[in-house]
C-alpha cells in the first residue's frame, strides 16, 4: 500500500485528507504547530498548551466516527465567554493537561474520532513563526502574520523563534513516503512553518518520494501579494530544498461575484505562469474548483476565504499521480 503524506494545516489539508481517506492508501498528515491566531491562539496564551487547531482539523478529516462526533469537534461557539472557541480545540487542550505526554493526546483524540491514518505534529516544542519583510519590518506570531492584510512589502525571510527540532516521527514518515503532497494552504502560515522545523528540509532532500504541489486558487494579501505560480515555486523550492515533481493548478473559471469579493481584500487569482520559468516537472491543469461558497459566521473572529478546492475533483487528480 502506497504511503502518502500531506504537509499543511487548516482547510487545505482537510480537503485533501477528506478525499483520500476512503481509498486504499497508507495516509498521514504532518501538521504545523505554529498557529497563534483565533481560538488556538487564545488557548495557547491562556493555558500554555501547544496549538490544537490544525491538528484538530486533520484528525476530523481522517475521522470515521459517527457524524455527531465530527460535527462536535468542528463546532464553534457563537455566544458567551466561549465565543469564537472551537469545541475540538478545547477538548485537545484539556487532554494536554491530563495526559502524560503529547503523543497520548494524539492517540486519545484519534481513538475517540476513529481516525484512518496518522496525524503527526511537526514538532512537540513550543515555537513561533516569524517573518522579515523586504522593508525591514519583522513580525512574530502566525496569527499576527495571517492578519497583517495591509502589508504590501514582500516576505523575504521566514524563521522560527526559538529554533526547534522536528518530531522524529515526522522525519521517519518523510523517509518512508512514496508521495508527499504539499498544499493547498496559506504559503507562509500553513506550509512553510513545517519546512522550517529542524531536519525537515534535509529529510525531503534525501527522500525518494514524489512531491505533488497543489497551487493555491487565490493570492493571500500580506503573504503572497501579487504572487504567481512561479513565485510559489521559488519559495517552496527554497524552503523544502526540492522542486515539486508535479503541480496541480485549477483551470476552471471563478465566478465574477467571487472575484469581486476577493478584490475588496486585494486578493486575486493565482496565475499559472510555470511554463515561463521552464519548470521541469509536470504541470496538470484541471477543474479543481468547489461550487460551494463558504461564508463567515458570527463565531468567526478571523477573516476566512470563501473559495475552496473541490474534494472529489482534487482527489481524482491526485490519485492519478499517487
């Protein structure tokens, strides 16, 4: 059975894992542990726990438990002192307080959710994502970076403070993998933080795994402003130490009213210009677009994109190359 490993966090990994879990694949997700925004950030600051949000998303995506459990772990409170908090985040944070170690936290949550596959935190050490912009500004904290939407200067360097070593299980999984899927997800707050953990870059360089990169549908203001596919490729190659073997890019037309919504946030379609940089890998252009629109609720304290990759369409294309 092929070993397939997903890098990322949040909604991007949720889509990929949700689609692949029903197929005969040995599946795992290596998850960022640098989140510091929203419910996760509040729990991290107030309780001193490791950030639970991305871990929880991946556990739910791989869950084969009854729908009630999955809905419960995704439920976000809309009122009262818990407004904005996610039940799954609180559950995982409470587990950390009563379990002997963080692996027990993961094992217990995986047991409750009946996960198919592994969810592997990239590190068990507490650290923060930092970025330095071309204008010299330095910002610390994934939540601060994610919400720095008015920033026009390009990120020239990302780093962790303090530096941390990758979890050995994450390194072992990379070496064992037949395929590594990177993305979709915010480049500098979901993907690159994983690549910054000590040993990850070297493990990817040594791995014989095929690397598939799923190009984001839209740019992200403050992170990938004015980015094209080639810009994503430069950054992914720099931080991972290897260029992807295959890139999946959406070719479907995005409805005009959605483009107008993104325009008000200074975000635009990620142009696929990989042919202009003589990319040596395979470029796959296909309709990967979800017909559903995702709207912000009263419980959301963060801005959230309204466009997603379609689970079935993305899964079909990924399976062709897995």
